[in-house]
């Protein structure tokens, strides 16, 4: 079936994550500006001797829907590209998707999700050559 990956990452990590996903064969994704905080509760900033508490830190949310067989590779790629080792690197959520329907064509399921050159096509081509 399908899974939805939602990755909350640092804003400055977007280009690295996008490039890594593109190299993997992930073509479609959505990016939203979000704000929130995790265990740290936010950040403290100092300006002109005054400390300001930022309890809602700006982040980006990437949303990717893909076939089950590509989840582990995709999550690993996001983690490697987004990790700085510092607090606030982000978090990844994985959820099941019941169905997908492309509005323009009415295609559903894997037909609605596939694009020429995407990760599923790369895997299919590699499996065909191996046989």
C-alpha cells in the first residue's frame, strides 16, 4: 500500500534534503512553513541585553506519499540530509494512506502516484535488468 511521510526539519536544511530526495528518485513533495517546539520548549535569544523566549520555532514540513517499499530508504535519506546533531533537527511521522486519486485523470492507487523517473520506476527498471 502507501505511506505518508511528514518530516519537520530546520529551514536551512531544505536544499540538502530536497537534493538528496531527488537523487533517490523522490520527485513529488509538498513543503509548508510551520512553527512549533519539541522537548526543548523553544529557544532563548538575546538582543541588546534582553533575553527573549521564542516558544514557537520556525520549521518546514515536508510531506511525501510513496509506496511502502520505499519508506525505509526515504526516511534514511531525510535523516542523513537533515541531521546536524544539534537539538531541533526535527522529527518524522509515518502514516498509512488508504488511497490516492489524481484529480486531472481520475487515476487511482499506484497509477496516480507514479511519475517517469521516480523511485518506483527506478526500482522497476533495475529489477527488469536483473532478470
